């Protein structure tokens, strides 16, 4: 049986922006379950979306040489890395769950990730879902991350919606994944892709920017200015 960790550990070779823009454009859909009476906590949703992206990347359907999603994921990674988060409840959520994908559970949050789709070719079950309205509040106290846990640090100077931030934490987790070798990836997967999302203190953020750790720079399609640094991924394996 092919291991999902047989794929090369290195990130895809970077292409010039104009080359990426000229290629077919794909987007990775993420859908968060948002029932009116029981919305998940914001941090739990952010962490669950990041884990969902990692779960898809490690899945044999993506990472296996003959995986049914491998070609689409490769095409997505060769162009602009886009992720869009939509919300669903009730029947919308049930219909989304009938499409090929993976549902990842947090403490309260449920996020379903789907293999990439063409930018203008969303399945109708997902295309009708709303992007707006994903603002979330915390439902429990958010303390310091556990020692040794990978942490996705948010820029304290940016104000982003929960949906936008979920996409950004997914980006950060993906960039960290690219930096890890096969053994490190396997260890993380066996831990259920445990991670934390926290907002950095301003002085901590300044140190992180100088650290050489993976940083997400937003393309500026929505909400924030192009080139904004949104999230930095601090994985223990990248500090050695």
C-alpha cells in the first residue's frame, strides 16, 4: 500500500507570478458548519480549518502516485494557492457532505475540505453557499498553547473575518507541511495534526518576522492589502 508520505517533502518550485497567473486557476473549497443555535468558537474553527487542509494534503487520494485527487492538487499548487471558506447549515451541510471530501472535527467546529475545483467551476451544492456571515466569537477561554505544539501565529495588526482567517491558517499549515521531511510529516499526522492558533503579541510578531519561519503573504484579493503578512507557522521541527 502506498504511504501518503511518499511524496517529495520539498515545496513545489516557485514560479514567477505572471507564470502562475497564466496557468489554469483552481481553488480549494472549505465549508464550515455554522448552525444558528450552536456556532463553533472562533479559535476552534481556525484550528480545524488548518487541520482540514493538512488532512487533505496527507490523504492517499492526494499524496499517492495514482491518487484520484493528485492531479487536481498539483494543478492547484502550480497556480495561485487559493482557498475559499463558505458556511453551511442544516440541509446545505448534508448536501455538501455528499460530495467527495473530508470532514474534520474540532472541539465544536466541523469543517469539510474538498479537492480543488476550477475557479469558475464550483459544484452547484457549494457555489450557492455564502462566504459572508462567518464572523465567530470565542465560546471558551483561549489560553497559552501547550508546550511543543505547532502554533500558527496571527498578525496582531490585521482585522480579518473568521472566514478569511480560516483560509489564512490553512495557507500557513500548508507552507509548514512543505518544509517538513517525510518523517516529520508522518509524526504530525499520527498526532492528528495537533496545532494551535493564537494572535501574537506585537513584540513577538516582530521576532517571528525575523525568524525565517514560514510566513503567509496575502495576494490581496479580499479584505486586506496585497503583500500583507497574515500568519507565521512555528512548527517545532522547523526550529531545530
